[in-house]
C-alpha cells in the first residue's frame, strides 16, 4: 500500500490559541479513518489543513507523496473530495439530482457548459450505485434529507478522487436515513477499494462497521490513534468525554454507556 496522508508534528495557532497541538498520524490508500472528538476539539481545523484551506503554524503535511508548501495545491485538492452538509446545502439548490452529480463529475460548482456523453453516463452510473436513478430528474431541494446526503456523497466523489472526507454527514439524519447512507458509503468503497475515507464525528455510534482506524482528538491533541478495537476502550473514551464510560461492541458497531 502507498501512503497518501501524513501529518508530522502539526500545530495550528489562531489569535494566540492553540487549536491543534503536535498532531501526528498517517494513512495509506484504502484506509478508512474516523476522527472522533467533542465540539471544539479541532476536527474541522484538521480537515481544513488537509484540504489546504488553512496552513499549519508548525509541522509538515503531505499528501500523495507531495509536501505542502513545496508543490502546487490545486492538483492535490483535485484528488480530495469533501462532504460538508452545512456548507453545501446552500449551493445549487435549483439543480436536478442528475445535474448535482454531474457537477461533481465535471469538477465545477455549476453547469457552465454541456457535459460530454461520457460524463453523463458516469453520473447515471453513480446514481444507480446508490439506487437513486429514479430520482434523476427531481429537483435536489425536494429530496429527503437522506437522499440529499447520498447525492452530496456522489458529488464529492466525482471522478478521480482518491481521498473522501465526510464532515459529520449524518448529524441531522434519522436512524433509517443514517443506515441507508452507511450502505451507500460502503458500496462506494466496494466499487473503489483504494479509496481512502475520513469521517468526522463526535459520536462513536456513527462509525461505520467497515471503518478500521480511529483517531481521538481532545482540545487539539491526539489521545489515541490506531486500529478501532485498540482505540475504542473504556479508558480512552472516558478520557475523551470526561465521563466514566463503558464501551460496548456488537458486530463491529460501537456504543457507550455512562456509568456515573
């Protein structure tokens, strides 16, 4: 496997406040990582650094073997897809489901030119992969919350993406829609085994069964990073949430019980 992401001693300071403090981790192609932390832990800042929206105060970030600051960012950014529901919900509301996915295939914010036949076929194939082809001509804004999330997933994946970042994608979904979205995310990975996925959340219940790595982030510091079953322990989760917690696991799904 090839290394696709590396954070080395990364810190980020804003107005004299240290948002991230000496963060170290790396991922290979095909890895699936869940980043868990409470509100204000620095999760979104970490992702903004990965995408090049912000720059580390200290430390080094590299992606696909290229070190940030030593190479143009645009070609790297074109290989990273991002699902940020809060931001993307305000975009392109008048497009159809098909047109929304097409913007991801083409790699634009809107449809400014006629797509090629190949681009249209790719968009249709993506919609079929998550059982949304029957909603092809429906206006995006009229879809259910779960359907919208699947469309944003396809739009972020587009074409040629090697890293897919999901910033709390299921926070507003009910359990049925959340389960359905998880199946779509799994299918996308099945069809693209080398796709590296990063999920941002503050609830361990939202970690999909097929995600194998976890990073716990508290007040900008990494508490633990590694395989899911080694990181999601009573001790680590109790430290993360400042509560006496018991971790429960059933068929790869995790939850916590508050003991006191």
